[in-house]
């Protein structure tokens, strides 16, 4: 079982079910025998810029930040009955991500789903810091996008160099 919470206190126009489905698709595809929960937070550019500056030393907003939990994933049979391991948080800068989608001519909701897929993979330990890691992450990302019915053509224009995010 997976639990995906969506926090959107500023009531940005996003489809929470699509965001939950994006995360769930990754989680189910990557961890058959594991359970967990995560939170997707939809924020403004200023809040994301502050987090990006504090935790990454980058003084600007970005589309999505991933904050993995310190709790390791564990097999279902080792967990307490009532507890789901917390995987972490994804923070999406709504205005930044919307402008990015519009600039690239992509459907905004599909772009937000891509960001959730990408961020969830980071929560599971994927990275794109080397060419080998990037190839592995992009393959997992492509599998999830295809399962969601989102064209993988959306990826190259939204993904930058190997050291972004």
C-alpha cells in the first residue's frame, strides 16, 4: 500500500488525482514488495527558491525539489501494522513549472505529472549525476510516463544537464 498526500494550500489549479497517479505509477513499478507514503507540496516560486538556496546553495526557484526521508524502505513483512515508511517530500514551484510548460508548449498537467514522476524516482534513490545514473533514471522515468500515457517527448526539453535538481 502506498499513500500519496497532496498539499496545495494556495489552491493552485492542479489535478491532485493525476499527481497521485503519477507517484503511484512509479512506486508500484519500482517496488513490488514495499510500502510507503510521500507528500507532494504545491508551492510558490519564493518558497521553493528559499528551500533551493538553503539546501542546495542555488539562489533561485526550480521546478521540483525532492527531499528523501531518512527512513529506509523495508519489506512489508518487517513493518509495524499501522505504520507506512515515509519516503519524503516533493516540492513543486507551481508558477515556475507552469511557465516552463507554457514556454515549451506542453500540457501543464502532463508537465506536473512528469515532475512528480521525476521527483518520486529521486525519493527512491535514483539520480542523474553521472551519465550511467542518468540513463538508468531516464529509463525508469520513460516506463512510468508510458504507463501514464504521457509522451516521452516532453522529457528532453524539460530536463537540463546531469547536475540539475
